[in-house]
């Protein structure tokens, strides 16, 4: 059986929380990107997204997990990336991320323990504390790292979202299924 390299390090209570997730919501800056804001000389915003994260999000959705993005900033680049990934639940310009998460959960009819939220800074902390599974990154703010259920081994913008996706998929017994098409014998 195929097992994630971190799976033996994920404690049973963490896996139990991840097994209940039906909605995985993510911040953008510092989570899907490294948190650096780049601007061109003409003032255009530039943003880098990690391709590993994108496939992980697609794998979550293919496994029946609803994916959402809740971000405090408004960015056409974020909108384009989420559209490209097929993520329909995009909430931009909301610093009250817990409130936004509560609204989304109510629309989807989901209980608190069916929600995962991943963020890195103080505006994310109420949502992380509310969610049944709160996730952060090692380059996140210290208090957020202290309060989250799980801190990824890789930094935001460097595959942390993919690690969180793998955690959820592994806990739900779906990781091997999502990886199987890539392991088919070559001819």
C-alpha cells in the first residue's frame, strides 16, 4: 500500500480530524504564495503560485472535498488562478475570515468538525481556531503556529497546500487512489 512519507508522523488525533473534512478552505498570501507582494514599475501586482499546490487542490476536489479560498486582499491574479483550478468558492477582500467561513459552511450545510482552514497570520487565527482542522505553515506567525492543529513541514508557497491536501486524502483513505493513475506501468 502506498503511504505518504509523513503519514507515520501524523498522530492519530490529527488523522481523525482530517478524516471528517468535507470543506477545505485556504488563505492565499503566505499559503498559496510565499507571501511576497511584487509590483511592477507600472504598479501591476505579480504573484507566484506553486504548481504542486494546484494539483493537490484538484485532487481534493476529485475526491469530493469542497475547496474554498478566503483572502483579505482582492486580486485579479488570484481570481484567474482559482478559475483555472475550477475553484468556485472564492471570497476576496474579507479580513473577517471566520465570519466568511461560517457563512460558507452555512450555505453548504456543514458542521464545524467537517471544515479545515489553512492560514498563516492573525486575520486567519479565528478561522483556524474555529475549524475542525486548523492548519498553518512554518513561515506563519508564531501565535498561529502555536494554535493550529498542524503545521506543514514546507513553507507557504513551496508546496504546503499540497502537503495539507495529502494529509486530508491520506486520512480519508483516498491518497493512493488519487496517485494511482500516475503509477500505471509504462509501455
